C-alpha cells in the first residue's frame, strides 16, 4: 500500500511547475498603459537690448600727495620711456624729452623740490633713504611694465603735447597725463586710491581735503 502512494505522488509532482507557466503568461496579457506626451512650453525670446558701454571715469584731481609730486612722477615715467622704448622712433622721443626738460626747466625743478620736501618734512634723519627707496619703486614700476607697446605710445603722445605747451598748462594737465600714463603702463594703482588710502589710515591730516 505504501509503495502505491509513493508512486502516485511521484506522478503528480511534475505537474506543479506546469501551473506556473500559464500564471506568468496571464500576468502580461493585460492592456498596456500609454504615457501622456510631454507638452513643450515655448520659452519667451529675450529682448535684444544693445550693450551700452559705461563712460570712462574722469581723471582724478590728485594722484599723489601734491600736484608737484604728480608732475615729478610724470617726468620719471617719461624718463623711463625714452630709455625703454627702443626702436626707429627712439631718437625722436629722446629729442622731444630733452626739449621738455629745457622748456619746462623751472617747473620741473620746483616739482623735484616738492618731492624732496615731502620726505624731508616727515622722514627725520633718514628722509634721504626713504626718498631714494620711493623713487626706485617709481622707476621700477614703469620699467617693469607688461604693456610696453601702449606705454611707449602714450609716452610719445604726451611728450609731443607737452613740448608745445606752456608750463602753466603742463602743470594743470600733469595729473591727467600721469593717470593716462599709469593706465597705459598697466600699473595696479593708476589713480593713487590705494596709496592715498594707506597714507590716510596712518595720518589723515597729511592729505589735502580734496583727495581724502
């Protein structure tokens, strides 16, 4: 009797896997759901607004501590230019520079004295060393320019303008010319704001009221 039951169970067992196949098939026979298409929302086109360049800033009233110092720094930059700007036009630049020195000898001598007095009045016994260090930095700033072409071009135009003008006009335009030369040389502080700020933070009374 037991043997018959074992035989019957062995015959039924293979039918169990067959029931799984129709179940799987039925699972995939339902109606498929279609996703709704994504609507394209047109973006508005931006307005064609023309680019308007802001006007260039006006030259500062003063770059250094004194008008005479601006003039002396301008002379220093032009002096570097005639040494640095070699080429076919160098001879003309040197001749123009020498004419400027002769035409405006008195004005430039007064500017040099102004620069010396600024350091002598506040430098104590070591004012000469401070003055020499300062002027070395001025010369090195121009001689190390990375925009030599624009520096030389601007220097040439300034020399041409200065040699044909009066000393009074030269003095009035010195700060604006120095500002243009500094920008052409790519100096990091062309209008002197950083330098004046450093001076004002230590001694505000040392600067004129117009540039504080």
